[in-house]
């Protein structure tokens, strides 16, 4: 079992590097900070009535252990991801799941290998697995919300042209649109019905929906409510812009498909060839598995493969 230390360390290093990259990218995302500043407005000051109502709402939503955890920036970011993946999720429950998985793998690793180092590495990897699953669910939900946004804006534009108010339009969107977008508008309308201003209800939606296009929509609504104008026409323009962006994204994705597919093949090719060589001649290829130097080479190769896959992904990812 001691021969497995190097591969496990390499996997743990890759997972840790990925986690650090996510934290750094979140801290250095200037575009996201600009959007939040534009949506904050002067009405969200600590002395304004709307800010007090928002504070009361947040205190009602967060209680117990979750309220204590969000005092730390790490758990505050994790709670934001939970809200974007599942608004009904509990931060304390998710942290308990991560801790349970980590402790369970630590006990299993200690029982099998009798090594504190391997058990600790297994516990760290196991604790981060729920976070990876959360990121995947969050990304899928955010993509679904972004895909449903153009149709929802057209729907709201027709409701406004029919003579209904914006709050009534939000109510109708919560009833008529498909999930998950209808649930977000239904929650915004419920917050407004319970006394929160419509502006603050819409701003709360931007915390649950991380999308530049959705931020454009909220910004347009907030500006229109302050300055006036034809909101239905503005919504039609935003809807057309979003559709053009989606078409451009699809075109870019199609043109970079060859590069991404090449990256996947290059990453999988060494592993496939090793399996074939080990099947044809176990004594020849088994040197990498039965010697310390071979395990070190495997760990180094795995780390370089992950680094190469990450670089190819960054090259073929074009933000539109």
C-alpha cells in the first residue's frame, strides 16, 4: 500500500490546485464585482428602509449553525453556491455531509492502509467531492436559467403591453414559466408580497442567478422604474441581444470542438497505451507499478496530464 502514496499525493495536489484556482478566480473576477456595484444602488445603504427589510429577510432565512458559519468568508462563498444550485439547501447540512464523507474516508483509509498520511489525503479528497458535485449541479442549473431567459423576457414584455403592472407580470411568470426560472420569479413575487420592495426582490434574484444577461435585465428594470420609459421595448431589445449572444456562443463552441476533442484524446491516450502495454507484457509495464521510481514517474505524469488538460481547456474556452 505504501506504493500508492505518490499517486494519491498527485491526485490530492491536483484537487487542491483546482480548489485554489476557483477561489482565486472568484476573488479576481472584476466583471462580477462591477455588476454587483451597479445593482447595489444608493437605496441599499445601511440606513434605508429597504436595507432594513432586506436585513430582516436574511435573518429569517439564516439561523442556527448556518448563521454562525457564514461569518467566515469561505462558508459565505459556499452558501452562495448552495443558493445558486438549490435555494432550499441548508449550509449546515451540506457542511455536515462534507465532514461525514471526509471522516468516513479517513477511517476507511486508516483501516486499510494503516497510514495517517494516506488517510488524511483521502479525507481531504473525500471532503471536496461534495463541493465538486455542488459545482456541477450549480452550473447545470445556471445554464438552464440562462437558456430560459429570452422566452421569459418576451413573456414579460407581452404582459406589460397588455396593461398589467410589473408585479403582476412577476406573478404570472412564476405561474406560467417552466422550472427552474418560474421558481425564482415566484420567490421574488412572494418576497414583494410580504413587504420587501420590488427593487430589493429583483436584486435578491441576482444573488441566486449568476448571469450577465440576467443582470442586464435587472439593471434595465431598476433604471426604468427611476427614469420611466417603455419597459416592454427595452425587454425586447435585451431578449434579442441574449439570443444573438447564444447563437455566437454556439458558433464558438462548434469551432472549438476539434481542439477540445483533441485535448481529451491526448489526455486519455497515455493511460490507454499503458493498459494495453500492461496487458501484453505485465513484467515490462509492471515496473512502473512495483518500484518507487515508477510510481513517482506515474504521479508526475498524471500531474502533467491534468495540467495539460487544464491548459487546453483554457485555450479552447472563449468568453462571449
